[in-house]
C-alpha cells in the first residue's frame, strides 16, 4: 500500500513540478535510502507527526560546510521534539559504494544528521537550484520554509529556529 501511495503522489508531484514550489503548498512525497540502509519516506514522517527539515548539500560547497554545524546545533536544541533533520547529498561525484557512514563526504561534513545520498531526484522535484538548499515540511505535509539563496549563516539559522519554534539562547 505504501508503494502505491508513493507512486501516485510521485506522479501528481511531477505534474505540478512545472511551477516552483511555494510555502503553504503540499510537498511532493519522496523515498530515499540512508547510509544506514534504512528507507525514509517524507509522508511517513508527516503521518507520524514529525516536521521534516531537508538540507540539500554537497561536499564541495563552502556555504554548506559553514551552515551544517549550525543546523546540527539547531537539531541538538530541538531535543526530543518531533522534528527530523535529514542531510540530502546532491551533486557529489563519489560513487554510492564510497558513500558510507564511515567515509567522506558524509562523515567529514555531517556528524549528527541522517545522510541520504544520491538525492538529486528529490532536489529536482523541490526545484533546488543551489546549495545549501533547505526546506521544512510540517506534519500536515505543507511546506513551511524554503531557504532563499541569499543571507548569512546566522540569518538562516535564526529563520529556521523561528519556523521550528526553537530557542537558540
């Protein structure tokens, strides 16, 4: 049943993909396998009551390297709240065999976020054109935040903290 729902939602998302996604719209579903070989489905997270933070990054992106520690700090501050943080790796040249939990680029740049490699198809569906791309999806499956490709690290972290209702003090 999960597979049928995923296929139908994927087809509907492809039809809607002509226009860039906006805050307030229903997010397209996706399914990826993490470095730990566990499958993650966006809608499963939402239906479990979780807000999902998707950070699209690549190992050669300097801005990603600067921003990821702040995202990890934000995750730590979230504590036990129903918020899932995922690092969706895109545009890296290393093969899938080279991307394991113990080797770069995953371990070098991301220490506490669940890494989902080879996420180019998800980036395309969410119209991510640059890194770091950040999208927040609520438990209602609506997009709550889309990072614009401008702003400082602290500005992005402050915006995310506000959207997620997390105090950074």
